[in-house]
C-alpha cells in the first residue's frame, strides 16, 4: 500500500456501464483499493480527477465529449498528481507511444483488463510502469533475464547504450534525437539495431522492455 497504509483511491472512466461495473467488482475485492468515483465520459472523468485527486485514474481511450488522451493532456496541464492507466481495445504502436509520452504509467488491453487491473493499479500507484501482458511482445522482465542478456548488452555501441537508457527514462525518439544531436531517422536506426542485438521482436517490444526494466537497465549499462 502507499502513503503509510492508506488505501489507493481510484477513479474509473469508461462509457460502457458493463465495463465499469466489471472493473469495480474486481477492484473492490482488494481491500487496499477504493473506487471513489466513476465517469461515463471524458468531461466527467476530468472533473472527477480534478475534484478528488485520486492516486490512480483508469481511463478508456475512446469516450464521448473528451477522449482519454484529451483528459490526460488536461490533467497534465493542471499539474494533477494522479497517475493514469489507459484502458483500450487497441494494440496500436502509435497510441501506445502517445499515451506513454503524455505520462501514462499503465497500458491495459480491455480483453485482459479483468485479470490485469489489480496488479496494474498497485504498480502504477507506486510510480512503476505496467504494460498489459496481452500486448504482443517476445520480451519479459526480471533480473534473471537481464543477467542472461549481459552479453547482448555488451554488444551495444556507446550510442546505442545512451539511446536505450533514454528510452527507459521515457524519452521520445524526437527528444532523443535532440539530446544526442542526431536525426530522428538515426534514432530509428539505433532502435532497430538495439532490438536486433537484444532479440526483441514486435512493435512494442523495445519500449515495453525498457519501461518495465528501467532500474535494471541503468545498472547493467552504467554500473
């Protein structure tokens, strides 16, 4: 639990009542989490988040009045400390990278939401990333994996190491290009090389791997 044993306060926002009811039933089985409000559209979600300042907001991407992405932009502008889990039917690289750049710490596919939501809430409440296991990727986390991959890390060039560290720190390709004084096309080339050397496959594999293993990647590459 966070904050000296206090329960994690959560707001759920989805325009489908059945989805909200299902999520609430699962969440309320955990006494460490409390659903303090529900919203059926983006405008209600934003108002609720700004009023209640929950620890975590579970936001559907596609909602009437304001999308989940619009809500994220608004709460970011307002400086809200609420951490966001995105709920979506889309296994889409562009959406995934967009919501991560906006500050989302969780990305859950609706097909796996009922089995994934509790772990996601706990991880996100602690400031950790959680990406749905259902998201296509041949990568997986854990110290044992990273230790086993040490020889692959050793094969990375100094620039590729810097790129991977920046990805793990949630920098976009554009930001990485600016920081390293290289072109975005060169960043893309480095990302492809990193995926090849680390044997990561799938459109989300590198970002997912980097975000879920931030601390361990930094230790491996700079320690």
